[in-house]
């Protein structure tokens, strides 16, 4: 049977904006851009890009500019969340993710990011301090600290390590010692480690 006589559902008519409303939309768009330049993405809310875009959507719910602006702010908060997770800053990650979820709870990045956050919440954290100064000048004390670290690791978990020292060459020295210690435990794989230039000298483990 043909489709003669059948018609698609009528779309609601587009909202017609007055010249004053169009000017107001433009003012709000510029205000949102300026707020982003000040990095006022969501706070303080009364002077934030989120608030300006929300006012635009109140005037014109079909505003593609405002919809894309909100999406960009959500993506910013997701990026902040991921960077906080990488740094082990769980509370900062929770705050940033909450801001993203408040703006768009259905955004496709919310669920996987929340899964990573939950994983971090259940992670095991271990930190051991290394000798001060150039760790290469204190190899025995550094090895002893590696032994302390190894004794605290749960061999059923997978760990990421951060080596914080004053130079890359010292970081590589510590990594070699760490790899030697963990390689002696046959059940543990070669460690995955990042070297950061920081003080005090230390090794941090995040295990899942």
C-alpha cells in the first residue's frame, strides 16, 4: 500500500524573536565568551558562561550557539576531572564531574569518567620517601626504601608508579632499582612509572 494520504508529524514552528530579543542574545553570547576568557565557566554562577548560555536558551531554546557553548563547558569540566584523576586528586575530580553532570547528565563522557573516579576511590595508595639530595649518592638507602615499597604492595593489584626527583637521570636511576625489586617477585610485571621533577624525593604507587 502506498503512503498517499499520510503525512509526517508537523514540526513545531520556530520561535520568532523580536529585534530586542535578537540583540539580547548577541549581548549574552559576548558575555559568555568574556566569561570563558576569565575562566568563569560555571562559578561564580551569576557571572559565568553557564549562566549566560542558560539565559540564551531561555530566550531561544533552539539556539545552536548556546547548546554548543554548554557542551564545551561540560567538556572543560570533564577534562579537569581527568587531569585531577591523573594527579590522584579524587576530591577535585568529584567536584569537576559534579559540575559537568549538573549541566548535562546525559553527556556521553559522564558515565566512563565516573567509572574511572569510582576505580580511583577504591584504589590503594602507597608513598615512600627517598633520601634527600641526589639519590644516586645514597644507593643503599634508596634500595632499602624500594624494599619497603615492595613489602607494602598487594601482588594481586596492578600498580602505576610516580617517581618524583630533581632530575630525569635520578628518576631513571630510581626506576632501575624499582624494576629490579619488582622483577625479583616473579608474579609482578615490569612497573609502569612516570618521572616527575618535584620534591621531596619520593615514589608513589596507585594500585587497582
